[in-house]
C-alpha cells in the first residue's frame, strides 16, 4: 500500500502443506499450548502479540480455522494490513470462516493492534479482538487490552498489560492484568511477576492456560558465570525460581520451587545438569488423570529429581535426554523423554523421540508412552521429502504425515501431502482408520518489475 504498509488478502485459504502438530503427553489438568505453524498467520505475528505468552495470550491465531480437537475449520478468506504509519506500528486482521456442522457457526474474526515505541526501550500499545457469528445475533466475544514496557537504565524493565473481555452474558469479574519486573545483565537474569485473571475473563480468540480465575506469582534468580580459561565450558548457570497459582479466594492451587545449582552449558551447544523440584497441587474437585485413575479432592505435596542432558545439536549424532524420578501426587512417577537425532551433511536429517512415564498412585497405576519418528531428505535445497509418524497411548492414535515439496521461491511450488490417522494400541498395532487424505497443491508467485 505504501513503502511501509503491506496488505495481504486470502481467499479459500488452504494450509495443506503445513506439517501436523507433534503429539504430546499431558499429565496436568490444564490445556497444552501448541504453537502456530501456518505461514499466513506467522507472517508479522509479532505485531499482534499482547499479554503473557503461553499463559494469557490476548490473541492466539490457532483459534481461527482450527477447532478444539485440532481439526481444520474451512477459512473462506480475509485480509491483513501491517506496517508503520508515522510513529505507530499498526496491524489489522479480518478473517471469515465457514460453518462446520456440529462444531461451530460461520464466524468473523477481527483484530486491531496499534503500538508505539518510546524512548529508553519503552513502548505502549492497544489491542482489540472480536469473534462474531455472521449468520446469527447474540453470539460474540470481545477483548480489549492495553500494554507497555518501561525501560529503566540498561538493566531494568517493567512489562505490564491489562485487559477486559465482554460477551452477551457478561460476568462481574471479566478483567485481567499483569506486571513483570526484569533485571538482565551479562551475569544476572532475574524476574518477578504477578498475573491476576478474573473468574469471568474469557478471551475466546486467545489462549488462557487455566480458567475460573486465579492469581499467579513468580520469582526467579539466575546467575551466569563464564570461564574463558576453559575452552570446553561456555558458562555455569545456577538458578532457582518459584511459581505459584492461587484462587481468587486465596486457595493454593499449585506451587513449584525449581532448584538447579549445577547446570552447565558447553561451548559446542550442549548442556547438562541435575535439578530438584518441590511441588504442591491443590485439587478442589476430583481429577481424572487417567481413564481408570481419579485423584480425590485434597492437597498433595511431593518432591522429584530431574536430569537434563543435551549434546552438540549440530553434530552428526546428537542426544536430548530428560529424566524425572520421584514423588507425584500421592504416589511416584518414573520416566522422561529421549530424542536421538542423526544427520548426514545437509541432505538427510532423522530423529526418534520417545516419551515414557510410569505413574503409580494410591488410586491405581498407568503408563503414558509416546513415540515420534521424523525423517527429511533434501535432493536439492528446493526438492525435499519429509515424514512424521507418531503414536500416543494417551490419545490411542497413530498418525502419519508425509510431504513432498518442489519449491520455487519462499513457500511457493508443488506440494504433495499424504495424511493418515488410525486408532492404535501400539506403534505397530493399528486398528480401524480415523482419517486419510492425499493432497496435491501448486502455488506460484507473480512479480512485477519497473
């Protein structure tokens, strides 16, 4: 539109070439955060960022065109305007989705964001987000937010935001706010934060890590000590932090003290170190942690030991290991995850990720396992084959995603994508099919010179 303002339009939007989500094990009673992968929504995504990432995101693009089970909802089209107008950074997004029977009505999503950089690493911004059904009245949700940063000299920063939601059936406590104090130098990385979310605050086009209202407190101290005289050692980074969730009535919902005094980062990118975690869980209602195991109401305090080990990620063979052993609610948990990756020059990369958790509680025992294998082969920098095959015994599903790409420029070219999902009792024990698709897609970018 201008040298500093860009308009993107989309119609009958398709994301067939985007890799599927990685499956994950969830041993909590709260939703997991899955990052956005669709290119249209990733472009200039930082302009629309507001709130606390992965905790209280005031706008989260995965709420558009994806239902709560991760299945696509057809996107009719829309547009996005981003860039600068004078001293202001602006962003506007309008997307329309089609009706999906039994899932949701046809929707219109609108986002407006305006921010301005100030002196001394400071800024201020506003955001407005709306979801509205297009074929009926009385079905809408809105969120309004104000956020900013105050830079104090070179090391101190104060990040803050406040927001409120609105809907046809308003509640009495539909506001939320946060304040974060950070101190960052070459040797120290310290933080203190508070978040309060009202019991009726509901950002339907955002991400809220838990509902019902809460207060969150966080405090952390990290010391970074370098050793120039030891070539293999980059830095020693001992740290300790506390995170606690409390109900608006003061009930202690969750707490965690993380103590890691021996974590070491190596010059080649590797890292290792043991840790101690002291945790508290407060259940105000029964928690069905597995289909055959339900934890009763009550308070649970336990301690666990962890170990992280990461080798040089750029080496031909690399390892990423996480182990956890110790208390878990009123019992014990043993397990963790391991990822083994191999690469050959710039043409072949493969990885195998295995997660395993053996949980033994007073109410019963269960095992959570997950296997994911990934392979990518580049015939040339622009011709590639990729595959991701996964199995989760928590979801009892086996999924496969295979993609062939013959690229021309920046995401354009020929794509052939095959997806299959099956109910399964193991990585090689498949039951009936759930879904299967073969998609051929070709995109081309047209340029104009002069």
